[in-house]
C-alpha cells in the first residue's frame, strides 16, 4: 500500500470527509481492520482564506509547495490537494516534488465521460467558477463543455461556501438556494453538475438535483484509494 499525502485544512470539514472516504475504501477492499497509510498537512484555513480574497496567489503557491515537500519528505508516495480552488497552483505543486499529484479534475472528468455526459454545470468558489485553471483543464484535457452560473448565482454559491459550509453550517434555506442554482444550470443545458468545491457535498444531495451530481470529494478520495492500492 502506498502512502497518501493529503494537503488539507481547506477547510477541515472536507478534509475529514477525505480521511473517512479513503479509510472506508481501503477497509472495503482489504478487510475490516485495514486502514489507509496517509499523512495529512492541515493548514489554518483562516490564513488561506485571507490570502485568497486578497489575491495573493504567489504567497499561497509558496505555502502549497512547502506543504507538498514536507509530505514527500515524510514518506508520501502520492499527493492530493483536498480542495478544488487550490488546484490553481497544481502545476507549481507538482513541479516542487518528485511524487505524482492526483489532480481532482481528472478522475471527475473520467467519471463524467464514463456516464455518457459531455455538457456539465460547475459549482464552486468564485475562483473555481470564474478562473480558467479548472474549467480549462476539463475542456482542454477532457473535451467537456462547462457551464457556470450567472453572476448573481456565482456570488450566492461563493458566499454560502465561505460563510456557512467551511464552518460546518448546513441550513435548509441554503440548500433551497443551491437547488435553484442547479435548476437554472439545467435550464441552460447542463446534463450533469459538478460539485466543484469539496464542502458542497455537505449541503447538496442527489435528490436536490434533476440531473446527476458528481461530488469531487468522493471521486477524488476514491481515486486516491485506487492509486494507493495499485500494484
């Protein structure tokens, strides 16, 4: 079994889900007492959030590269960034280490294509929905067509992530708001929807959408199990 290196704490709510899913996956594959070999570098998300909204991506890149090197030095055989947004610096993180980085968009796109979908809606932070580092990879590397919500819906999705979900706050009102955003994506042609922020899975359930949902937290963690157990 390979050692999984997790760059987490962004937020710890979703990092806890990664830990749970990975260990459950290993147990299901190898037996009831088997757990995953993993290392976790957990950031103070308040510091990360402040730099994100300040737009200081250079400082964030430095922090991410340092975390990746620490995990490699600790014995990790592969890396995961346990958040969609911070894949903005995935190329720099990969360049900082010699072990492979499992990019969250790749197993997500593979799962979408295997299900027969080509046009997908994307929910996430404003950074993920508006910048090209994530959408561009889905389009250029995987041939998907990606829709994002309109401006007001993007603001709503972003606000709920940062004001509620990262703090573990789940409300019926916010779930209903996300249902409306998803419905509007479907009206615009989305055949499926990517939950492109690792906290959204805490709020949105399959029954909240008229089309299939692809939860990046679940997919990414399952891909980590496959990579760790590959011969």
